């Protein structure tokens, strides 16, 4: 069952009417095919119009949708022979950041990403995708392993930010994030990062400092959440929609600014409405990017990363 967002209420009402008509047709044996066809067409058009004009704050809501596909959904639909690898060989195994060997259309890769979970139990287990120091150190270990084996690295970024708890700070959260960013930049193999939902602060950058950065159409990427920005600037989170607009968090804005390289289209109504189609589009985009990058040597790859971030800074 689809969970509707606030701005989707007109669509929800239409789809509820369609469901009621289908039910009454089944119960009474009445032929209402033409009316159903009219309402379905109207609902489809309304959904297209709604998603064609989303504001940055509405896109933020879509990126956070409870049904949006996360790391495990993409593993199931895009990758073969996924072999998870755990632990940072120092403290423990952070379930907010997962990774391991995998195949993408037959190509061996090292896959790393944030997992938010899909219900209360799994969200708590994965800490809502907020990585701790041991998660970022695990990512570093896997990136170094990919370098040794000559495997391209693919990261799926989806986090509101790194975990801000006291215990994470005690174990060196800032240092772990900095080291993970450094590991990305030093990789001797191709790296493609994809913002699949939220890309929040250093917790996202630590897995997204690649030579090619992609974003799904309705994903968001920012230095702080709109609520956090609004709380700082206006002393109230109620101004989050204004903050989202000012921060230019959307894929479309960031592509224009040169922060990301490519936007991957989502199914009409967002990736949560058709996870299979979203995964298929992403698999094609990743394959094309990796095909281009595999011909480049280590020096060229590192130079690409250096130039893209220096260009942003300039």
C-alpha cells in the first residue's frame, strides 16, 4: 500500500475513488470500465503534473518517503552475487553502512552504501542510515581492498548525516569521516557515487568524493538538513521549505552548479512507486559511467577527482 505525502492528497483521493469503483464492480457485477479508464487517466495525468512541478521541500519529502528503495532494495534488484563484508577490524560492525563484493551486469565491483531500514525494527537496527565511526572505517577497509583487487567502487548514499551521538564522537567520528573522504580521493580504481535518497552533510560526502557523482531525480544533497538550516537562520524549523529553496538541494540545482554530474530519472511518482524500474534505470547509468572510467589509469582518475572538487571550491 502506498503511503501518500501531503502534497499528493488530490492523487490519493482519486486513487481511493478508483479502488472503490473496482470493489463495487466486483461486488455488483456492474460494468464500469469506461469510468475506471477515465479516472485512471486523470490520476496518471495529475501525478505527472504534480511531480513535474515539485518544490525543493517537496523533493526532500520524496527523498525521505518511507517506501523509498534503500541499499538492500538495490542489491536485490540490480546486483548479483553480493557477498557482504563486515567490521572495521577495530571496534565493531556498523549496520548503517553496508558493503561487499558484487556483480553489476557481470562486472565485479565493490559496493558500499547506507541502509536506513524499512520498518521500525530494521530502522533501529540500521540506526536510520546514520553511520558511526566504525561504519566509515569499514568503508575505508573495503575501498582499500577494492584498490588491491582492482575493482571499481560503487557507493549508494542515503543518509541524513553521520550519527551525532556522544559515543560516536568519543570514538572519533570527525576523524573517521575525514579518513573516508581521503580514501575516496586516493582510490587507484574508478569510483561512482550515487545519491539515491538523502545526501546529508559529511556523512554523505565521506562516501561520495568520487570522480563521477550521480543523483536520482528526486534525491536531495546538502550540507545540512533544511530543518537544521531553518533552526539556525530563523530559530524555527517551520521555515524548512524556505531553507530548502535557498540551499538548492535538488538534483536539478546541483547539476547546474556542477556539484553532480548526472541525473538518473525516476518512475513517475518517485522511485517508491516502482522500485524495479528505478533500479533498472540506475543500473544502466552506472554501467555507462563505469564503461567510460575503466579505460582511465590511476593518475587520470585521481586528477579527475581533484579537478572536480577544486572547481567547486573556486
